[in-house]
């Protein structure tokens, strides 16, 4: 027998900048003209049916006026569109419009858009550059750092995808002014999560200032955007591929994602995560890692953000328990949870940041929640 070694050692620098500010459309154009996606003129601008008329159409027009060749591809808004079929339709439309490897992808929208477009960019032509222009608080908090891109399936959420880092991210705070209150509340759930898991001082800041977000207070919005990026980056830089530490970013998501799916997306992502955060706080109390007073503070802050912590009556709790087993942290058929260690920290279990929990323990919590 003969063998041949294929040596393909790589040193890859996936670093990128995040610009946080107001009215960043011209900054985007300037960066692209200066070589942000050097060598590429064709732009697949991907957006959803709500964001396209608000921002993506205007950005596409500006691209065209500045020597680029954009084509706008729009899909129906909402989490139900974050599926393989939508990706397939977008890819086919791009091919029909003559897109090959000579293009870059520009995602203009919230977390569903950036997740879907980032995944598409990673596989189209075996990989083309992409840029994120985030238009929601949720995208600014959750999708702007880390490069996790994926789609949902009927059997699981976010398990079909890849790690794909953008060339740059723009967080345009002007776009927050056009968001419905419900969308702002949804984004704040991820913000509260970041404070709970990593920064008690930020948690206290939110307790005192979060209502000013609904008034578009510039200093508060800027601080929240910066802290979200800072906290998430501090985790991702140590564990880009979610080998261990990055699991803490799933705080509240084991229950939250299951609730979101079982609700058939009647609940927004952040609304479901808020319920999941409280469930995992209650679990932390039962294991002696958190006090009831700390849980009450979490509950009060979530309510201040306009988020309910009650499981809706229309959700079948047996179905919810079954759905928990589609969570990506499940190992050998066992449910695993990220848990609080007081406020501003998560509990570490040896070398791991999630721990196996007996089904009966979480079932008790879920059945006792309102």
C-alpha cells in the first residue's frame, strides 16, 4: 500500500470591523469604493419584505450610482423563512441573474437576513465575500459578532450551517427608530442575556436606563450596542467554533428556542428567549447557584423591557419538553443547560460550561411556570 500526504496548513485572519453609528449608508459605499470587497463589483443585496423598501432599495440605488452592479433579492420576512428552501430560491435567482464567483453578498436586515445571507455566501461559488448591514437591535446584539450562520429545519434550529465571518458589519442606530416596540423588546432579550452571563455592572445599567432605548436616547443606544459587541467578542475570540466556552451564549436558548418553535413563531426570538432565561434562572435556583432575589431582578428587568416571562397558554408543555431534545447542546441523548452563577456570571462545570440535567428537573420547572 502507498499513501500520499496532502499538506494544507493554513493561517487565516478572519478579523473584521464593526462600525456603530447613525446613517451609515454613505460609509458603506465609501468603504466598498476603497476596497472593502476588493475586485468585486457585482453585489447580491439580500433583504426581507419589510426591510427592503425601508433601506435595501435605497442602498442598492446608491451602489448603482457609485459604479457597482447590484441586484436586490427579497424573501418574505420572519423566522419561518430561515429555511433551506429560501436559501435554494435565493441561490437559483442569483444564478439566473448571472451571478457566479465574481460577486459579493450584502445582507441588509435583521438576524434572519444576516444568518441566511451569511450561510448562502459561504456556499455560493464555494464561498464569496459578504457584508452585514444590521437594521435591528436583535441583529446588533446577536448576529453582528461571531460568524455563526445557519437555517432551521422542522427537526432542529440552527443545526444546518457554517461559521463564516463577514468582511465588515455596520450597526446603523438610525434603523432602530423605525422598529416597532415589540421588535426593540425582542432585541433587548439578547442584551439582558449578555449582562446576565458576563457583566453585573451592565445589568445594573440596564435596570436604570433600559426604558430610554424606547425613546431612541442616543447615548443609551450607543452604549448598549457597544457592550453587546464587547461581551460577545470576549467570548468568541476565545472559542470561535463553539468547542466549549461559546456555549455560554446559549444561556436561555435551550428552553427559548424550543418555545419559539413550538409557538410556530408566533413569538419573536427575543420573546421566547426571555421565557427561556427565566426558566434557566429557576433551574439555577433549584441547584443553589442563584438566589430568588436575583431571579426577581431578572424578571423585573425583562418586564421593564416589555417582555413576558410566562409560557403562553396555547403552548403544549408536553410538546415543549420533547422539543428540548432538538437543542444543539444535547449530548448522548441528555439535556444540557448553561446556568447562572449569580448575576453577571455563568457556572463552570470542570472544563465545561453546560451541564447535563435530568429531564424530571427541567420538567418540574416548566410545569410550575405560569
